[in-house]
């Protein structure tokens, strides 16, 4: 047996063990009360949480942590399939066969005789095959609706902005976007001062979407930018807490600002 074949056999053995463990957890006799109480709907927050924890581990680069988080995410897939099988809907076999069939269909340059010249060719083929599967021509609106419905808001906003720009919904230059941003900020301030919460929320969304368009023009990733800001904020807050001699709630705003600036300076000196 080759190294590759041995690896596949080991992986299949491990998957079989996981399937059996999940089945035991869901067993009416001797199973876990928490697992037995779960439904596909109740597990939605856990699917999302595990996906984000996996992303965080990948960003951190700790291979042990990545493997652990991928395991948690895989457990959610197997558990969903186990519940569906119990309900007579589908099983893990249909899940695995479905994605294998889809990958083969959508990669004719690997599994058939289609030639491609670039990554862009691959993407174009992928979109055309997806549209054919659904019995429709590639449609900009359907793509944008899918992004809005299924992606996290910042990621969805970037995808919508990119696709709309390729269809002609684009500024002539970045100055136009800056002007639009200033206009949206002014409208947001007006809504905050004179309009109801629904109007304020709508104007806030306009400001954020314009910022996303600025990020696209500057080839910046808004999700990564916000993630970095969260990390920096928590790093500074942790340092502020270590520098304080009493609970932060007992400091005045001016004192907290001084500590904050000291923390920023120290972090900059550290590098």
C-alpha cells in the first residue's frame, strides 16, 4: 500500500469512528441528553461559531489549534447528517456524494477535456456551470441576492460591490467615492438628529456600504481591517488593565484617556 493509500485508509477509519461516536451520542438508549435535544435549527449558532473559530485558528497559524477547530466544524456536519438520517431526510452518504459530484461537474478542466488558460477562466466556467445546474443564464441580480442572503454583511457587501462594479455600477474615480462618503455621513448625522431609529439604521448602512466601496478601490479587505482593529483594541485594553491599580470603572474619562495613550505608546515602542 502506498503512503497516499495508507493515508486515505487511515482517514476513512477515523471518519467511521466519528460517525459511530455521533450515532452513540444521539442514541435514545444511553445517548447524551444535550445531543438528543438538538435539531438542525438549534445547531445553527454552533455551526456559525465553529466556522468563525476555525477561521481564527487559521489566522493564528497554530496547526494543532487548526486541526482541533476543523474537528469541531466537522462534528457539526456529521451531527446534522445524523439528525437528518434519523428523520428520513438524507444521510452523510448523500452529503459526501453530492459535493463530490458537484466538484467533478464544476471542474471539467480536471475531470474532463476542457482547457483553461487562467484562474479567471476557471471562475467563468464555474459560474456558467452553476447557472446551467439551476436552469438559468448567469444573472447578476440572482448573484447579488445570494451574497446578501448568505454571506456575513461585510463580506457580502464587498462581493456585491465588486460584482456591481463589473456590471457598470462604478464611479469614475476615487474622488467620487470620497464625495459620496461625505454625503452619506452628513445624511447619517441628519437622521440621528431628526429622524427615527429605522431611518438612522438605514443611513448607517449607507455609510458602511460606501466605506466598503472605498476599501474595494484601495484593494483593502474590510473584514480583515475590522478584525485587526478588534485585536489592537483588545491588546491596548489588556495593557491598560495591567497598568491600572484599581477597577477601570473607578477611573475618570480623562484618566482612562491618559492610560490609553500610554498603552498605545508602549505597544508602538515594543513594535
